[in-house]
C-alpha cells in the first residue's frame, strides 16, 4: 500500500473517530476503522505482524489514554459513567495509528529523538483538535492538558517505534523497514 494512501486512510479514520465521538456517534469511528484495518491487512505483506502490531498499539493506547484521563488531563465526552476510561473509538484510533508505523511513518525508524519531538508537538495538536470537535474536554487550564499530553507523546512515539521494532524482529518473513540514511 502506498505511503500516501496509508496517510490519507489514517486521517479519514481519525476524523470518523473524533467527529463521530464529538457528535455522540461513538461507534462510527470504530466501524470505519475496522473497514480501514481490513483493507490495510489485505494489502500487507505480513498480515500477522501488522495485526499483532495493531493489537499491541491498541492496548498501549488504552493504557496511555486511561492514565492521562484519570490524571485529569482531559475527559472523554459522551461516554459512560467512567469519563476517564479510554473508550472504544479511541482504541480504534490507536490501532489505526499502528498502520502508519510500517508505512507512512516508517521514515522515523531509528530516529527516536525526532519521533519524540514530533510526538511532543503533534500529540497535543491532535488532542486540541479533538477537544474542538467535542470528543474530549481538556483540563480547565488547557495549558496543563497540552503540556501533559506533550510529555506523554514525547515518550510514546519512541516507545511505539521500539514496540514496532520488537514485533518486527520476532516476526519471521518480511524484515522491518530500515531507517533512511542521509548521504
């Protein structure tokens, strides 16, 4: 699958998850993501590795977002009695994000510092956009939320690359994409 198509699919899924949650359609995103994940797996060279990566990143994301929400950085709107518990639409979003690690974001392989910087900048931007669309409510002092999210995503992006690399090394068959070397 082309990296551009992978990138576009991620953002279609992101919008379905976040806008769906913001409008009270909590299962819209997971439904769209399920279709996108099936398409990704259909074209994947190593379906088992990609499915395992999606599940691992989904569990990782569930833990990360549950911890951030329980710390009061934000609350998920329109959820059940537990607004700090990571909802299915967010887990689906994490699983879809996993599809980018071997495709449109494979260029980050071996670049943990750059991954940390991108996570620290892009993570808070994504959550701020989610708040604007009504999917989450940030801490009353939004700077507290965004600084906390930046810290977490600054650590999460390199951690996701490590998880991806570990799963790729265990997988028989197709090797993990190698880092791009500057000439």
